[in-house]
C-alpha cells in the first residue's frame, strides 16, 4: 500500500499510466476510487496520481479542523514526495477548493487546472463537518 509521509500525516496514493503528470483531487469524504470510471481513459494519456485527502479513505484522519490551505499543502507535499515539479490538476467539489488554494499558495505546482462542481470556499455545512 503506497503511503507518503507528508505534513506529519500518512497520505495514501496510487499512480497509473505514463505521460505528463495529472493529479486528481477528490471531494469531501471521497477517496481515490471516486475516479475509477475515468481512470482507464486518462491513464492512456497521462501518468495519473490519485490520493485520499487527509480525513478520508486510507489517509490519516487527525482529530482537528482542516482547511483548504492545509489540504493544498498536503497536495504540494505529495507532489514533492513523488518528485512531481508541476502537473495538470483536476479538482472535483471540495477538490476544486483545494486546487484553488494550491494555485494561490503553490502556483509553480499547477500547469493547468480544471475545477469541477466546486465553489470559491467551503460552504458553511462543510466547515461544520470539518470542525
């Protein structure tokens, strides 16, 4: 089971295919398997990195409040761990919020981004879930 130690937590990740790097960031409480239906199409053209955000799936679930900035730092740290200087990145739902924070705080990491079904910040209901 591939685990990266990033920001003092364990991040579960998988890599598939070959080509330019593509990182997929999932939404609130989803894990890497949320991308399974797309993976076969994408890994024909890209080296796809899937991972479980902190608090989800096989990654650590520290008992604390999470922020988009913290999770963006996790993504940047995972990229460093995997020697990925920059990548194409897709963020779905909360993953889109994380992608925006990544682009603002680590702009050199993002070649291009696609934000799907997302918003500018966590809605109040999501913030309550993380508290």
